[in-house]
């Protein structure tokens, strides 16, 4: 089935979206999406065309996403805060035919050399409606950029079947299941797979409602939770840490919350304990990745919070821990996480070699993350994909930042690593060897990156060094020696 059909079974009057204080019912949602489908067809969008969506978390994004899927095209959600250079590269990589923008990203329509026509969503609406285009499970639904398990960012190919499978896997467990009575907080960015499929997708699949929040501010987010009687809070560790930094309130703003889940980065045990003591809500940790649509494990499935653990696999998801020889490890021994199931992606867009490096012929996804399993079957991450930097739950691959910095005429060589940060978990730090005879300043390089990379990928600290450490045997850069 076409993934866009997940909104069809729900009552016309039931609330679906709450965006900028306005409620959109499922009946209104279906009509609006149908009108945009008609507009996309009138524009000339055909099945399997790539259509970028450049919008913050709001009504515009949700309508655009469902409409793009509905005409059989492939959605390419992009970060509306990305600079033009990054957007241009992503649009070129996916060969997008059109970019739909929301109000917060209309400025990209004014950029020259973007390489694609950019239209506001409102300009595409038609007074008539178009039907949903039939799709098969293997047909592609979305391309999402990810750092992958190795290499520079790639576009992961996710099919209608992949995304729908993970919704069903999440909904299969009674404790994790979203019901029509639930109200979910939608603050995780929808250009990220967690926000796109776990928050927006599962909510609409269940017939629940989602409160779309364009930017996270800890104080206003708490007000949103309290005012809308939110029952489910999906988040990342920096969000929960930020809420603990706020002054104590007379009443508990999370009194209606029945489930809080965390993913995208490691969740410190002390944060879990402090959060539950203050707000009365346990935080359930999970594990996933874009290539798995994304959820693989959750402590909700295990039935309790076990500090430091990412839980147990969802129903319908196979997980192995494998050593360097490809053999399963014993309990307590570390092994790479391999994942198999209908939620595992189709590969990287136009990158067969990168796909073959992580996806075996028999369907096992090699994640690059290392975990141990205890005697009860609970998983604990002990190492993550090599070299990846995790900033507020978003993956940053050092090579991408290094390539940008090497474009600066004052940089002879550079290495980028992740270092601990109290608010974002990690932040990007660059070690730079200057070109002989040049003078380059730290702020200049940070500003240089800001014009070419999304903000979270930019270095927050630059150290100037005479040389970088390399292995004597192979000449390989030794990032582990840089901190």
C-alpha cells in the first residue's frame, strides 16, 4: 500500500495535527493533502520523481510529505536551516525535480544556482483533489541523508514497506503502542528519521494527534506539553537534560505524560534518575538508525528501565552481535550489531559499493555499532560507529567537515573529532595545520563552515597545530590521539 494511506481509516472529526495553535482534523488533512496531490500532478510530478521538502516541523511539512508520497514520488526531507551550499549538494545528489518550501524556508526560492525549482506549498494547491497512487512495498518512499555506518553522508533509500514495517513493529508492543487518544510531542526534526517515522508516521498511523513544534526551547516546550495535555514525549538526551536545567515549578507540567522515549544518543543513567525524581516520568531508551527506519530496540519492550541499556529488539526485528569473523558472540562479549527485518533499507542512493559494504546478500545490516548482551537479553552499547560525532542526536562525519575546511586557502591539513559537551552530548572540534606564511583565525574558519554546513556540523572550537598524528605503518590519521 501507499504509505500516504495511513491517514484514511480515522474519523473525520478526530484531531490529527496541532500546528501554530491551529488544529487540523483527519477530515481536513485528507482534503488538504488531496488538493496538494492535484497540484503536484499538475506541476508534472510523476512516480519516482524526487521531491525535496524544506520546512520546519509544521502543518506545511506534514501536508507536503503525505502529498508527495500520495502521487508516488519520493520525498527528500531536508534541513531548512542548512546553508545554500549544503542544500544544493543534496538536491543535486538526489536529482530532485522540485523543492517544496514552508514559510520558514521560503528564502531558498531566492537563491540562485540551487539547481532545482523551489515553490511554496501554497502556490501548488489546486481546488480539486487527486487520488492516491498505488505503490508496492518495494517502491521507494523517501531518501534521508545520513552519515551512514562509514564514509561521508549518503541518501538512505527507504521504501513504503520499510517505513510501514517499523510503524507496525513499534505498534506491536502494548506498552509502546500509540492509541487514538494519545497526543504526541513533535519537536524532533522531521528531516530526521526519528521525527519523520517514529513521531509523525506512527502518530498518524495510530489515528492520534501530534503537536508540531518548529524549534526546541525547553521552557516553551514544557508549556506546550502542559497546555496540550501531551501523553507521549519522544526526545533525545539533550532535551531531557535541558528540562532539568529549568527552575522547579509548583505543578508538574508533565503530569499527563504516560510515556517518554529517548534515542539518537546515549542516555546517562544519572539523567534518567534525576528526571524521574523531578517529573515522575521514567525515560525509556531505544536504539535505531536511519537504515532501519529507524527503531531496532527499546526498553519499553523489555518492560522496565534498565540504566545504560538500549533494551531488547522489537517484534519482527532480528538482531545479532557478531565478532570480526562473522560469528555470534557469547553473552557479555562485545560484538557488532547486525540487524535484519522488513524495516531494513534498500541501500544508499546510487552508491552500490557503499551499500554492499553494510548490507549483506542475506539482508543483514552491519551497523558498525558495538554492544554486549546480558543474561536477560538486554543490549548495552559499548562503542559506536567509528569516527562518527553525535551532536544532539545528529550524526556528523568528520570527513565532511574536513573537506569543507580544506577549501579554505589558509588550511593545509585538518582533522575533526568529537569532544564532550554539556548540552549537546558532543560537539565538533577541528585541529588545523595552517598553510605556511598565512594567518587564519579560529572565528574565520568557524564562519567559513557556517556558510557551507548545517549549524550542528560546524566546529565550535578550532585548535592550530604544527602537524597531525599519523600511523607510522600506514600513514592513517590517528584521530584517537586528538582530543
